C-alpha cells in the first residue's frame, strides 16, 4: 500500500505546488511539525492549511507525491 502524500513548508515559501488533491500537511519537519492534518481540495485548485497557513496549489504536471519546491515533499526517506 502506498503511503498518503505528505507535505511540509520548512522552507517558508508562500505557495507549495503539489500533484494531488488529498494529502497530509505537517507544517514543518519533525520535531517542529504541527498536528498532522488531512486536507482535501475536492474540485478546488488550492487549499490553505489552517495550522501553518501554507497555500497548497494543485499542479497536474506533478506526481501525487511530488511538490514544487521539491523539498516540500515529505516521506520515509526524510
């Protein structure tokens, strides 16, 4: 089973482009992370995290676990 796409904004950019509409936001890399929340854009093209105020924008050119900036994608390898 593939893990749920997870993103953070440790770099502090105003917009993080992502390749999925349902994902988990952790705010920053642990141990500075906020409560991990699941966000769903539905038919919208963007959503703001209620904890860290990061604007996530859907970009269909990216894979489900990819982000721009690329450092904002979080996974087991981090």
